[in-house]
């Protein structure tokens, strides 16, 4: 429920820059949004959050084990959506993004407490937010263009937009 669904919107907008099978674009958008949802399920459990988007989190209704398994199931479903695009490059970006998300959570969990340094903050917003924006635009580019420079440019756009999105969100908080 709720949510801005910015990441799948980026997939659709980026895919309009070329020609791609609409089913693969839809699979990619679903992969990105499902990956995001999975990361939120785990993040809510780790942070012991009670509410997300005005609704009780899964971890307030289920045991920790059940919540982890639900998040894992969403990660697996997201991977299946990514595989359904038929693009090995998309699957590679997806896997890299999943690793980055997990690394960001681990660093936050085991990192020092208090105000992060500028470098720590930059990595945290990249790992937890901008990496998904980057994946949305980069994967869409992989479906529609062959030019490596164009793929890199779209990836950079997504990454910088994701950084700006998270900084604005942090300021609003």
C-alpha cells in the first residue's frame, strides 16, 4: 500500500528511450519495486519499526522468523522478475544491487553510532536508496540500447537522482 513508486516509473521512462519488449519492461519494473519492498521488510525488522506508510509493519504482526522469510520470498520473487526479462546484463545489475543493499544494511547495523561522516552518509544513501534508482535506469537502458556510454549515462542519472531523493527525504524527516 502507498508509496511513490518512483523506481518503476524510472524504468518506464528510461525504457521509452528505445524499443523494448513491453513485457520485459513490465517484468523489470516489477523486479525493481519488489526488490525495494523486500528491502523494506528486512529494514523494518532490523530497525524494529512499527509503522510504514501508515500501516503496521509485518514484524509487528508476525514473528521475526516469519518476517525474514517473507522478505526472503520477496527477494526471490524480485529475482524471478529480473530473470524473466531474458537479459543476463539485467540479472547482473540486479545481483549487484541486491549485494549493495545488503552491504548497506550490514554497515548500518554494525557501524559506529552517532552522526556519520560525510563519506559514511554518502555510502549509506547510495547503498540503501540510490543503488535502486541506478538499477532502475541502468537495467532499462540494458533493455533498449547497445551503446555502453548511454547505459552508463542512464545509470549515473539514476544514481544521482536517488542521492538527491534521499537527501531531500532526510531533510524532510
